[in-house]
């Protein structure tokens, strides 16, 4: 796993890099956003640790680029604990944040959680309930029943399955499935969601997609 650490404070940069290296991560280092973007032209890491307060482009703006353009999960380092700063970070696309000063063990723990979540999200085969989702051939199956779904429907189901038991916001779904430049309306998502639910019923799946009104959707396994 490759992790890029971006911080203009050399002491923090070295501290984080040392602890990450001890855990077996391959560490890339940058003193600012410009250096980080130069590195990304050559190789794309699995995760970025980004300081919020940096000269030039700050960590919030850099996070937007890393998450939207490169699909890299971001953990923010911030010296502030105010709700406003946390909110800005999450809206920019960060997965988590750690407030300075921090314990290295906490940082490592949060990084491990993010990487596990992303590993699950991007794995080729997802098993949930009696449903198998095969990303290699776009097939969804339950026992002897199977269906090859249209791409958007398949991606929609796979996204919800990778984050099962968690509400995925409508805006997140639209951005990840249709892209942040998509100019369509909510009707598109509603139609695709209805079709996915119909296919799950046909497959006799023991999972269902629940709607959280005004927020998004959550995929759950039937208890009965």
C-alpha cells in the first residue's frame, strides 16, 4: 500500500512518514499541494494524509482534487477542532480527519479503517446475504438464479453492497455512478433504483434497499 503524506511542517511530515514506514506502507512525501500533484503525475497512491493549513493551495482544495479527479481516499490533519472545518473537509471528499496534536497510534488506526473500507468497496466479488455480485462479469446471482445487469444498475447495486448497513447519500451515488459533471435530474436515479429492486425480487434475494427520505439509500440483509 502506498500512502502520500502532504504537510508543510517538516517535523509532522517526518513523524507521520516514520510511523507509516514502520507499519510496512510505502511512503511518498510532499511539502505542499504542488509537489503532491507532481508526484501524482508519476504514481497514484492508495491513500493521502493531507494537512489542512498549507501555503498556496490549502488542504481542502487539494482534497477535492484527490477525491474527485484521482479517486484517492483522504485523511485530513488539522490543528482546528471546530465543526465548520470538519464539515468543509467532509464536503470536499475527505474520509476522516485527525486533530493535531495526535497520537500516532490513532492516526494509524484511522488509516487502516479507511483502507479496509476501500478494499471492500473495490473487491471483485462481493457476497452479501444470499447474493453474489461479480464485478468481473457484471453478474448478480443467488444460488441457481443469475442475471447480467446493465452497467449503471450493476454499479449502483455494487456501491450499496460495498457500504452495506450504511446510508449512502443520493449526491454520493450520483457522483460515483454518473460523474460530478452529470446534468440529469433525480428521476434517473429513482428509475435505476426501481429496476435494481425489481431484479433483486426476481432473484429472490434476501437483501433489500431501504430509502432514507431526503438523504439516500441503505442496503440491508433481511432478518427473517
